[in-house]
C-alpha cells in the first residue's frame, strides 16, 4: 500500500511529518519491553500503517502488530488553581521474538 508523507513548511524549510514523537518510559512500558512490546508517544494524526512504516525506517525492525490508544486530557488542581494536562496518543508496537529497539 502506498502512503503519502505529509510535509510542513517551517520558516522556509520543508519538514517531513514525524509520526513518532518519543518513547514513553514508564514502569509498565519497561516491563512490556521485556516481552518485545515498546510504547511510543505518537502524533495525533498518526495511523497504524504510518507508525509501522516509521518503525521500519528508523529502527530497521518489522513490527508484528501495533495498538493505538488515545489518552484524554485531564483536569488537575495545582495550588488551588485549576488547569489541564494535555492528552496524548500512544502506540504499543509488538515485535517478533529476538527483535529489539534501543531506546537510548
């Protein structure tokens, strides 16, 4: 399947639309990485196919499957003031046995 990469123009430069923002390092994510499931924070417009394509290009591994979850924004109360925490979209990438991704 052919996927068109979107581009953005930022201050005169053309930039490719990056789907994977950064790995999500939590206690649960580190336990999942032991069984070849890696968690990433991804762009709001990212799809499963675009995430698979970017994992193949950046990390040279082929994912078995990808699960995507939208985490909603939350209302927080800090020192008596009400604010919000931004919501995120996360992707859990499952790899074959023996494949690994270095998370830095």
